[in-house]
């Protein structure tokens, strides 16, 4: 999972998409036009953009995707244990002083954050 700053310029978003190697993108209804424009510039498939919050005509939303999976009553698959150094998520800086930089957060750090936030 990669978190891209919502205040990024179009060029910064393009660079973030290229650097992250993302295969799908979730955007809010308000940021969808920006995300779609960046995706188009790098040949990112429009079918791989989903709406995280809100509603955009003709686009799948995260709540709708989750509802579709639940309605299909698919069998549950076993989870597997992750290691402390397994990547939990990737966060990008805004790139205001140059190209955006990515920060990798392992599961061990995410667990520490969760404890601190509780």
C-alpha cells in the first residue's frame, strides 16, 4: 500500500505512481480527476483506479467492492504470519524540495504505532 499526499501537484503524483510501482490506485471522489490525469500521463490503466470515498459514475468504490465480495460468500482462506521486517506500507513525501521520497514502514513499526495510538 502506498500513501500519496493529497496536496501533490500533477507532476509529483506522476512521479509517485512511477516510483511506487503501484498496480491500483484508490482516490476520493474529489481527487479522482487529479488521479485520472496523472494515470493517463503514464499509461496507468483507468480500470485500476477505484474510489475510496464518495461516488464517481462508472467507477467501482471500495465499499461496493467489499459488498460484492461479502455477497458472494467466498470461502475464507488462511492467513499467514508476517515477519517484523515485512513491508506494512509505503508513505511518500510531498517532494517540495525535489523528487518525492518513499519511506518504507515494516510491520514491526506499524505494530508500535498501533500501540501508541491506543
